[in-house]
C-alpha cells in the first residue's frame, strides 16, 4: 500500500489510516530520504562524525504561490489539502529532520497567508527543541521568489557540520571540526560513489543522478524488503510522526505559544 505525503488532512485521519494498514506492507513517499547525499549524511551522523548535535536548520523555499496559474488547485484549499505550505513543503523538512536528528519535544510556530481570502497557509515557520537537546529552525514558503524548489538543511555539531541543498542534490557539504586547525575547511563531497548510498544501483562512480532516481531507489528498497518479509521505512507510522508535528504547528500558531509535541 502506497500513499503520497502528507498521509492525511488531519492527525486523527492519519492515525486511523495507520491503524487500518497495521498488518499490510505500506509506504509513504518521503522520497528525499533516498537522495544519496541525504542517506550519506545519515551514515555520517550514525558514525558520530558530527558529535553532539547543537543546531538543525531546515529550509524549503518554493515560488509556486507567486504564479496565479498554479494557485487554483486542490493544494490551495483546506478541505482537500488540510494545510498549505505546511503540508506541501514543511512535511518534507520535518520528515528529513526526524530521520536525521530524532524526535522533536516542543515547538512554537507562526503561519502567514499572503493572498486575501485563501484558507491555507502560504508560509510557515517554527522554532523547535529536540529530545536530544539540540534546537532547530524551520521555514517553508510558497513565496520564496527566485527559488523554484530549495529543500535544504544544515546541522552543526561538536565535531562537525553537514549541509545539503536539493538544488545541488549530488553534493553534501561536510566540515570536520576534529581536523588540525590549519586543515579545517568545508569539504564539498560529490555523493556518486564509490561506497556511497545507492552508488551500485545506478551509473558508474562520478556520474550524477536526478530527482527521479529517489523514487526508483525508494521503490526498490520497498520491494526488496517486501521479498524478505521486512519493514522498510518511511511507512504510515513515520508519516503519523510527521503529522503530529504539523498538528502541533497549527495548534501553536493558533495559540501563539509553545506546545508539546505528541509522542
């Protein structure tokens, strides 16, 4: 069973869907996890290469809201979409953050709508405190003019830094703070092999891949896990975790206060 993101238009709906699919293999298309550079960032984090995380910054800038030809679709109607930029863009940033940095403990958010009469958010922002003690900032907007699709994050830790931007999706920036001071610099790694995630599945080392390959890799992982009788994430439960953060964002923006994220 496959579903697009976000899983549902509300948290109760998402939880009901996850429960209904409890014993059925399922998948939600948070395909950015399958970008080799993002998967490699996950590996470096798990190896302890950035040490204790201090900051996680997430950015998703899109300019589609500034194009009148694109603003009369279901994505701009609450009854059909549930949220605006929050569900469309922020959901990806939240999934990446949960994947790379773990659960969020609490947050405070604001939303803004630029077009009068529209019933969904055009831009969403929040500050977060993570369970692991780090802090984070999130921004998602459909009015990021000049940025067709900039999904990016930066992670600062005691031993190093990681930075990614979808606009250069084959690149991962890494700074090793444990190196000798005269050798410290940002290393721009082209994540196309050898010994990089998915490098054996596509072209020879050094040959870049495109956005479509993230869906191929995700589907391939799902089918291989299905054949082995294993679970392969992100599944409906992972999508519910994202939906809980989106629900907290709306509650916080409405109350203008910090809220605890549902566990």
